[in-house]
């Protein structure tokens, strides 16, 4: 019964049914209950060393222990959002950000879709799929934006079903030139996403490293833009052009488009140059756009990508991935605030 006693074995059974370790389970509870539980607290509850709080027991009993229960069903209402991860400069951690943010959001109990809009298919590979097979079987984004297929026909579950992926392959490159002749060619993706948008709390789009029509389509379909910027000399050179493009799209076709923030990536606190670059980024955007906590440089990200899974799923206890957990919590909090304030 809701609010009744719950023992450690019952708690562990619920966590294991969700397929989560103690840290990601704590993260989910924190997102749902607005608490700050950690892995050691979950461990103490499961071992019986500490009594499970009534609030937690009542919440889990009310969920029936079900996996992936959306936060929107229990806490403050969450505004659904499409988030474009964009920067026309390559090698800034854009795909790493899109993939790890998507998984981190799912651990908060949100229903998440990751859309790979890059013909290089980096997010597709990062999630363990073969772009060659996607191309052969015509199960990629090209077939949705140009072939008349539905998103339902290409979506594939990844990370044990935690995230739904709309994969990509090299065939998508042809869409750049083919869309030129299309009427309202910047709104094609937005129109197709309308078919599935209401089924997901957050849709994350991994954009190509350019400002071509695929990126324009992603921005036109989005509510928020997240801009990864590597902490290096001249890191922000391309950002003003991206901001100008966002401003144009806001004026012409998507007035609800907003910048969620600048995300410094590949940061090494031991390097004075990285420290200087981070300060430069923070000072440059102060008062204009929020600069989010920096993501550290770590070999774990490349290793996880090679293994076809998000780093935050592969090793959720690693300090290097905590920035993405924090980013997910901040985004979820922003969407709750936006819904409360009726911001569109």
C-alpha cells in the first residue's frame, strides 16, 4: 500500500526491474521527488542499515515498481521539448553530448527520442548500430524526410529500451541538395516530427557540423538549442554565425526557439590554456546566454563510443560523466519551470 513499510529487498527488486544501478536509480528518484539522494543512500536502504523514507516508499508503491515511468505522471508537469545539439564546428563533443544527455534524461524517468540528423551517422554508431545496415534496409532519417516513411518505421530502441533512436546513414547527405527544391524546405523535419512529438517528453537532435539545410530543419523543429564549445583557443569562432542563424530562424519560422546554453566540453582543469579558454567563454557570454558547467576531457567517452553505448550508461559512477547527469537535471528543471510559467 502507498506509504506503507518497504524493505530493502523490495527496493532492490524495483531497481533491478528498471535495469538500473544504484546511482542511476538515485538520479531517477531525485528527478521525481526533487531530492538529493546518492548511491550510498540507496545502498544503505537496500542493506537495511537505514530505513526507507515514507516519501520514497509511497512513491514507489504508487508506481507499482514499473520501469521508465515518466516524471510528468508524478511530479510537476513537464513541458515537452525538442532540443537541438548544434555547432557547425566539428570535433566539439556534439554527438557525445547528444547521446549522453539522452540517456541521462531517461534515467530521470523521461521518455526520450534521439534523432541522428548527421549523414556521418555518429550518434547511430555511438548507440551500437551499423549505418551501413541502416542504409541497406532504408531505415534511416533520409527515408522519413525524403522517402515518405514514418518515424515509427525507422525508430529503434537502444540502451536496453531506455531511448528510442531515429538512426542516420550516408544517404542522408543527398537530402541537403534535394531539399533545396522543396517548398518551405526548412520545415520538412518539423512537419514529420509532429507525428510523434507528443509521445516523447524530450526529443534530442544531433545536428551535422555545418549550417546546411539539415541543421536549419533541426533548428526550425526545436524549442531549445544546446551549443557544445570545446575549451580551446578560438573555440567560439563559429558560434556568432550560429547565433545569427538561430536569430533568423526565430524571426522567420520558429519564434519559440531559445538557446538553452553554451556547454564547454573537453575541459582539463590541469591545463592553464583550458582554464583561460573557459574564463573567456564565460566572460564573453555573461548576461547574454548561460554557460553551463564544463564537461571534463576523459578517455571514457571515446571508449564508450567504441563500445556502442553512452559513457554515462557504461560507467555511471565515473566523475567524468557527472556533468551530463547534472545537465539532464538542469534541463528537466527548466522544462518544469517553463510549463509552470506557461512559456511556449
